[in-house]
C-alpha cells in the first residue's frame, strides 16, 4: 500500500462505505469481486471505485478483480482501525448514553476509556461498562490517561469553553454532536460534525420535493 500524500475529503468519506460493503460480501462467502460488480452493489461507477482505490495503491489485479478479504483489511489499515485510539465522551444524557451503549467503538478504531457529566443525578451511574465521572475531574483524567478523541454530547452553550479545555489537554479530534462550530474557533483540530436535526430536515425537504412532483398544483 502506498502512502497517499493528499486525498480529497469525498474519497476519505467513501472509505468507510467500502469497508462496510466488503464486510457484507465476506459474510456472504464471496472471495473476489470486480470493480464493475462492486459498483453495481454500491451505486457508484466502476471508474470511481478504481480512482478512489488508486489513491492508495489500487489493490486490484487485471482480469481478477479485488480479493475481498485483502481489500477489507487494507482499507481498515488506511482508516487506522488496526490501532485503537483512546476516546472520552462528555455528556451522559439520553444522547450520550445511546452513543456510548450502541457504538462499537473498538471496531471503529477507538477505545472508550471515560464518560463524564456534570449532573449529580448521572455521576456514579454505569454506562457501557464505564462509571460516569464528574466533569470537574476531566482535566486530571486527561493528563493521567492521554485520550486523543472527545465525543461531545453537551448543550451547545457549554461546548465552547469545554472544547478550549479539551484542546489544552491535547485532544486532537472531536466527534461533535453539538451545534457549536468548533473549526471556526479552532481550525487546527480534526472534527466530524453530526447534526441529527440537519439530517432530518434534509430528509423532510426531499419528501417535500417528491410531494410537489406528484401534485404540481
């Protein structure tokens, strides 16, 4: 596998999708697949798949296609799934509890080592095998355990000060479930924003578009 010097964000965002589809193909017992066959399953063009994978070395063989298990492993390595990074979650309300409980962190390259909240009604409870710690202990915990990823499930008004604190504690990346625009104030960290309401509103627009097409009056 060659090391890609500069890969576009759209290509990077397609890698987890490739990884997911390849895992499904392995479960079906398939051993190899052509770019054309993979494109039919994924709704991409064969050319797009080849271009994406060529960013990292290609992996396919002319007349053979891709070895599914090998490609699955290689994409996992590109994504860094073979080396877990320590993560913490702040905000153990309904959303935070659901994320901690239902996310397969280890499979995604992370090890959840701490959950924090400021509410006395939550602190001390156990979520996903982690005893919820008081947020007042966050800085000391980070110094002692050196997590690199923070998952934010806190109210938006609490996020700016919290992010500044976390960056001072050497947090390098954020899985951000708040509406706070971290990159506006901190452009040098890695952020993946998850705005559930934005996604739902986008879906509502799409449904509205179909409704208008069916009833142009």
